[in-house]
């Protein structure tokens, strides 16, 4: 069924979309309504909040197919480009917005199965536009202060403000990525004992020991900064603390495996 679209100045645009915890007929009906609404309004993408459903559901048109992205998150990005964007929430306004050229996203489908995809060019930009809505944000939050003020002055009721939106990328993810990269680099040295002399092996062992010192530092930095972000962005998701603890435990386990390999295998 076609649903009415959220339009300015409805303050619901600033609501943070909750994660979907059920995959049932109700979710399927939401997706059907979103597709019907997209077809009726000639849209290539839609977030559930735009039809008043406060859950993290995005539907994107890809060719003739309509693909749902449930509980989507952006986990990797590269490049940057600037293009003029328009919003169905703020009709009649267009503005140049910087977006990542390529992104990697993780999401769940209608059945709850996990997926990841690489999106680039137009699909990357469309996805970023929609995930902004899920986090209570719009494109006006991505322009400089001067442009934002001009938009505010142009609108009859001014910009719709709300309680801070969530970042697409958390700073803690950089610490996590650093720990994983360091573990991976050290693990690559495990093949060297097959090919190098004992002298070279001893040199590599020394480097590995110093490199190992950086890993627990990065893990600790991840855990502490993640706790800080969980406090200031507590509206973003109800399960941040559990995810942080689980990720920290995995990083520690990976570190212990790599450290064991260094001391019991690489050591001359």
C-alpha cells in the first residue's frame, strides 16, 4: 500500500531508527509498502522513517529489482566526490554534498541473513543518503555553516533541529582496524622459518616482539574510545555495549593466537 511521505517540517525526520529484531510478516509488509511508495513517487531509494516507520530498513532500486537493506552499516569507504543532491524531505532545495565514492556495507535481508556488498558511484551516494535518514540526519547536516544558515533562512520554519545524529563511521573502528591489520602483518611472518636462515629468523622474531606490543595498546584504545562513543551516541543502537565487549574479546583472542605463534614458532 502506498504510504504518505514524511515532509518538512515534520520533526520525525530527526528520530533515530531502531535495529530490526524480528523478521516476520510485519517486516515483509513494511517492505512491500516501501516499494509501493517508491513506485508511486518514482523514487530510486527509500528509508522506512520516511513513511513513519522508525526502524532501520532501506530499500534501493537496482535495475528492475527492489533490494531491502536491513540494519545496514557502512564498514569501509574510499575516495570522495561532490555532487548536487536533492531531498524528498526538503522539496525545492538542492545543495552540493561530499560523499564517499566507494563503500562497503553490511546488512541483513528480509529473512535475517547477513550480507556484505561493495557499492560505488551513484549507488554509493544513494545508500549514504538513505542511511543518513536512519540516523536522524539529512543532507543539510553535511554542508558548512554558511550554507546551512542560508538554507535555514530560506525555509519558512527554519531547519528542523534534533538531538545529534549518529556518525556513519565511528572513530573506534580505526583502532579496531589497526589491531587487526597489525595481527595480520605479524601472522604473515609465520611462513618465514621455512625460507630464511636462523640469523634472519632471529631478526624477524625481534621485530615481531616489538610489533606485538602495539596490538594490546590498540585494543585498549578501541575499548576505551568505544565506551566513550557509546555514551555520547547512546541513541544510535541499543546493543553498542554488547558489540564492544564481543569485538574486544575477539581482538584479544586473535592477539593471543598470534603471540603464541611468534613465541613458539617464529622464535629461533
